[in-house]
């Protein structure tokens, strides 16, 4: 009952005309920022944070603006993934695997509509979880130390097996390339330069934005130019702009499972939407057993979109209840709170309920706004596919270059982007999958950091890596994910043989 009273208090804050307008502006800006490759929610929130402070917005209004930009970016990231095969942000990488093939099949509208509804469901489930379980889930997330995070990363890498398809060797090689790229830069523990080739520009490692833009955007541009020179036409938007009842029904279970998975991953500080969407996509591929994943399966769009939006909303729990950022974006938002001399943590719920519950209510309102805003604009977004190649290619190249240059403001990043783009183009021509490479790059850094921290805490005792119950469960699950499919195929083969013998 007390929670309900606090929520009503939050709605009284969020439903004021000024805060409603701020939420609407935040949703619109977030969608546009998410649509632009390479910017993503962190950059969107970081750009608007000083603006909100300079405009002297109240703390609750500033937080509502930044939060709606955040969830708007998670919605917008899917648009360029589906239409151009260029993920707007890291969480939308998995959406491109089936979204872009659907667009090439003339089902861009179907992919955009199911992704919007799945995003809405995922966000709603996560926000409901914030309301009901914030204190309980915050205490549970405290149980995750470096060893538990290491086990989680091992489990996530084991799940890469679900993405291997018909080329397991190439998938493993791509993941290893990604892991190798993650080791570039100064070793945080020893200060030793690793694989920098005496270049000061690589001392901080290869930036994620540069890798994503290079491997996806630049390589896609090269493929577009190749197809155009070969006389092929650019893909065009056609067919329905909304999914039908049959398609929607097939995604219900997938969306619900992925939403809950994404929410619980989001509660873990630092896990992020990228891991949530990858785990949801790969688990759904295993559960459904569909061979169409990666070729335009609508469930391959619903799963990552539900998961990454649920994860984004779930990441507010550790920020609000523990003062620990649940993601890179909430880390920037914590910086915004410090500008207002507010310390996030458990005391916020009792000392400043207007801010906490106003934010939660605004998330619900913003989520509805985004659904209403995105569904009617599907036709407009899908028309992006009708833009001629001579306009589209330079536009993608320009936006990509701006996104990369904004990271360090150096021309070296632009040259590295082009180099990685050519490398990605060669890999794609050789049928190497890009997603295991990107995930290997993302997970590699987290894997190494948590392994080193765990071993530092235990003075090199390896037992810490499997000492806790959580680590043991995750490592056992990783083994089952790797061994399970082999055992299953062997058992199915024996069953078929026995049935064939009985038939004879």
C-alpha cells in the first residue's frame, strides 16, 4: 500500500504539464540519437546533461529528461539496425541479425512494428519490476563480485555456440579476433603497453564505437557500393507496415522470456543491454530450435529488443538503491545527480521520494509515448529504404565519421575506422559472422577485468573463481550450454535409428 501511495506521488510529479513536455522532448530526441549510428544513449545523455543544468531545470525534471532520452535511444537503435544493417548502439547489434534480412525480404514495416511492441513490453515489465522488487533485487545484485561476473562472462561466451550456425570454426575464429582486439592498450594492473605498436593513439585501446562503425557501417557501405556497381538495386520498402496476429502470437512467449531475462541482467551493475540482448537472442535460438534465425525470423527481432529495453530500465535499480551505476548511461546520469548535490542510494527513497518516484512514473509515461510515437512513424522510417544509393551511402559515411570523430576528436580514429571497415568487408566476403567478433570484443574486456580483480582479491588463489554458489551455477550452465546440444543431437540420432529399426 505504501508503494502505491509513493507511485501516485510520482505520477503527480510526472504529469505536470512541464514534465510531460520534457518527457515528450526527451523521447523524440532519444529516438533520433538512437537512430544515428555510433552515438548511442551514453552520448545522448552526456550531450543533454550540461544543457539541462544550464537551463536551471529542477532535479526531477532534469532526471526525467535524461531518462526518457535513454529509453528513447534504446527504441531508436533498432531503426538503423533493421533498415541499414548498421546498429545505432551496442544493444541493437543482435537486432540486425534478423531485422535486416526481413527488410531485404520486403518486411521492414513488420520488423519495425514488432520491435516497437517488444520494446514496449520489455520496458513495461522492467518498470513494474522496479516498482515491486527494487530493494530485494538490489540486495541480490550485491552478491555479484568479480568472481561472479567472471563466471557470468564465461557463460555469455559459452552461449556464443548458439550463434555458430553452419560455420562453427569461423564463428570461433571471429570471437577470438574480438577477444584479441580487447587486449589492445595499457594493462590497468601493470601499466604495460600491449599491442599498441608504439602508437599513443592505441594506449586507451580500440574504442567500441570505432569497432562497431568500422565493422558494420563501413563494411556495409562497401557492400552497398559493390552491389550498385554490379547493377543490383538497393533494397526497397514494400508490403505490410504492421505485423499480423499470427506473427504477434508467435512472439508472445519469446518477448516475455526475453523481457524477464533482460530485466535481471540489467539489475546487475555493469552488465548492460549488449549482454542482455545477446543472451536473449542466443537462448531463444536454442529454445525454439529454428533454423530461420539469422535469415529473417521475426522472433530474432522480438527477443533482443525486449531484452535490451528491459535491461536499460532494470539498470536504474542499482543506481537508485545502491548508488552503483547499472550501465554506462546511468553512470552519466549519476553525474547529473551530483550536479544537483544529490547522492543516489537507499536514502533517496525516503528523503527525496519526489525525484525517485517521479522518475519511475516518467519512465512508464515515456514508454507509452514512445510506442505511440513509433508505430505511426513506421511508414516514414521504412521509406528510408527508398533513398537512392548515391544519397544514402555518403549520408551513412558522414554520420558514421561524425560519431567516430566525436570520441577522441582525432583523425587516427577515422583511419582506424576505415581500416577495420575494409577488414570487416573481407571477413564478410569470406562468410565470417560479425556478431561473435563484436561480442568477443565487448565480453573480452569485462572478462579480463573481473578475472584480474578476483585473482588480486584472493592473492592468486584460483578457488575464488568457483568458490561461490552463484559462480558454480553459472559455470555449470556454461558447460551445459556447450555440451548440451552435442548430447541432444547424439540422443536424437539414436532415437531416429531405433525408430528406423522398429519400422523395419
